[in-house]
């Protein structure tokens, strides 16, 4: 790809995006510029050949794609300061800022400005994110480019913006839910005889394998469950006990509670 990319905000998320795009071969390190007030914090990126700066205006003059990776409370001030340099004919603006809508952004930079809103999760650090995307005023080439870019960092789903809060719960909060299940699995493994390190390996790899079955084969979870639940077997005994204790219903209630917290803070 020949497009140059500026990442405004070199925190954990911005830095992870930069490294993932370089590590995947999607772009050359010299085609990415990352900004941060404290430029010394970007030394690791600089050592990889990625350009760094504390000047957002310089980044805009450099780049075609602008990825906004700052805190929500910073958005208004940062975009307002960049407004005179932003060019709708040149720039595509992509926000990975939680809770900031496309309308919020366009109210500052202009209603006709091409904007992408993306919601990755923390697995972006290892190029295994689930990223949900919605867009406004972008053409097919820009759409394909954004899709290709985030595919380098994991899996992608294009959704309606009205579902972005729900995507935050399922795809971002969902990482914590999965970790809590794995933690409980490890504790159970220790109780039945494994040391913690071995139980952790078995639990994590088993979950990874289960997820890959669904992703690669496109099957329904119940189909895969049926393969390992023999009549009067240990798997169905365990599953039934979990359901008696409210396993599925408590998870669904937890997801709904997280969603309610987002929409009614």
C-alpha cells in the first residue's frame, strides 16, 4: 500500500496499531507517523523505523489516513486544533476512540468529511482483534482499504453505528468475560489435580481451539458441543450442572448489564 498513515495518539492502542501494520507487512515503517506529546515514550516505535513526532499538524501534512487514538475527553480540542489542516479531498479520518460518534466528529470537522469509526479490542496487540467498523461519506476504494488495514490486525465486521455500543460489550468487554471463564477453568483444573501453570496452558489452548473451530468451519457452537457429549458421559454431566447453576443465564445477564451501563451511564 502506498498510503501514508498518521496515528494521533501513541498510547497502548495507537502503538499496537502501528506495530501490527508494520509486522504484518501491510505498510513500511517509514510510511507511518505516530504522534504523542511525550515523544520519548515512542522510542520503541522509532527503533523499528516508524516515524514519531509531537506535532499533529506535521502528521496531517504527511499522511493520507489519519487514525485518531486519543482519550475521549481530548477529541474536541485535538480535532479543533487540526481542523484547518484537515482536507476532505486528501484525508480519511478513522477514529478508534470509545464512545465518540461519527456525528460528534463531523460536528467539528464538517458534515461531509469522510469518517470511519472502528472499535477494536485489546487482542489488537497480537494482531487478533475483533474490530467492528461503521463509516460515513467514504467511497468503495476507501472502504476496501480500511477493511484490508484492520484485517491485518484480526477479524473485521462492518456494522450500523447504532450497534457500536453493543459491539463494545460483545467484542471489547467480551475479552474480560472470556478471561474470567478461563480463570475459573484454571481454578477447576487445580482442584482436580493440575498445577496452576499446566492448568493455565490447557484452559487457554482449549478455548483458543474451540474458537478457531467456529471461525474456520463456520459451525454453530451446539454442533461442536454435540461431538463431545456422549450419552451418560462426563461432558454432559458437567454441562448440565453448569446450566443448573445458571451458567448461560448469568453470562447473558452480565452482557445485558454491561450494555445497560453504556446506554444509561
